[in-house]
C-alpha cells in the first residue's frame, strides 16, 4: 500500500470514531475493518467489526459531539501502522497514539490504542 492509501485508511478509521450516525459508521467500518479484526485500549476490547461498532456507539453516546483528528504523518511498514490523534470534545482535548496492523488487501485487522 502507498502512503496515500495508508493515510486514507486511517482517515476513514478516525471518521468512523467521529460518526454518530450508526448506518454511516457501519458503512465506514465495513470498508476498512476486517470482519474479525481486534481492537483494544485500556478500557475496551472488541474481537470483531460489530463489537467495535458497539464500543464506538457507547463512546459517542457518552461524549456527544466528540471528533477525532489525525496529527501528522501516519507511519507504516511491513503491514504495521502508527499514528497520533487528538480527541476534541466538550471544550477540551486529549491526545493519543494508535498502533495497528493492515491486511494484505488493505483492511485494518488490529488497533491498539494508547491515551
């Protein structure tokens, strides 16, 4: 995958975390997330696409108006990615970093979030 492909993949992933409309979010996730992909952060774990959608749904319900943005360049090599992000919500911000893995066909199969 090219740098442009990787950056687009991450932008769509971050957009899914910012999308309050369930149907639009599921469409984004279906395009970029492997069905049995794994997500973990210090509070959540999801072992497939539907479970990730559920994690995002609960996050957005508790953080109305939350929006993620990517900070800087997305690093990638050998099917691995790393990117930094900022979460904007309720007049404040917090930052973090995600490590991920990408399948040969260009879908995310693993994200580990740090914040």
